[in-house]
C-alpha cells in the first residue's frame, strides 16, 4: 500500500501536503517581514522614494512585465502537469513539468538581465537595498522551485508517478503557485505603488 494511500486513510489529507502548507505558512511570514521592512523604510524615508539620483526610473517594460507574464504562464503549465498526472497521463506530466522548468529558468535569466540594466545596486541607498533584498530572496525561492521541478521531472521520466501516487507533484505545485503569488505582490509594490 502506498504512503499516500495510507496517509489519506488515516487523516484524510496527505502528510507531505500538510508539511508543504506549513512550510509555505512560514514563508508567508518571512515575506511578510520583508514587505513590512519595505513599507517601513518607505514611510520613514526623507526625500523622493525610488532608485538613487542619477539611476534610471524602474521601467515595467522591457523586462519586468515579460518576466511577470512568464512566471504567470508557468503557474498555468504547473497546473496542467498536476491535471495530467491526476488523469494518469505520464507523458503529459513530463511535458508540462519540463515546460514549467524552462519557464522558471527563463524567469531567473530575465531577472538576472534586469539587474544588469537597472543602473543601481544593493548598496545604492535604502531603496536599492530593499529592492534587491525583496527581489533577490524571491529569485532564490524561484531557484529552489526550479530545483524541485528538476527532481520531479527526473522522477517523472522514470515513471515514478501515477494517478494514485503523485503527492510530490501536488506539493511542489503548491510551492510554485506560492512563489508566483509573491512575485505578483512584489511586482505591484515595486513598480506600481512607488
């Protein structure tokens, strides 16, 4: 009998999913603290809030909006991966996991490129520090998700998931959707609420 079937019969909800939800809860608190720092720094800042003098204004285009769309699309492809394996479609799972993995890597490459174009660094004033801290920690979380997707994809290639046994896919999908939601909050805060 599978671990997933045992955990469902005993408690009704798979233990790995409970673990992931508890982990995500701690991450909500972590990012809540980072957002609180951002808004506290902004409220106590004397002067115009934004990139340091001489640095270009943050632009939604050409990088910020495209990488946001990429990450949102990756959430849809991750959802398709879960739907595929829930129906027993292993080839669909493999395809959608690989697409999600590639989109995550593309997001990270776009964010790295954006950093080279901003014209200010982490040590260039309070805004630079909180901007890079928020986006850097988010990028680290996306990188962690890409590692999780890589592990899932390699396991999927080995045929380790089925319609009855795919709790790991669901757990990673919860995490992936979480990092997408955090990015929407970051994107809105950094580019629209300044």
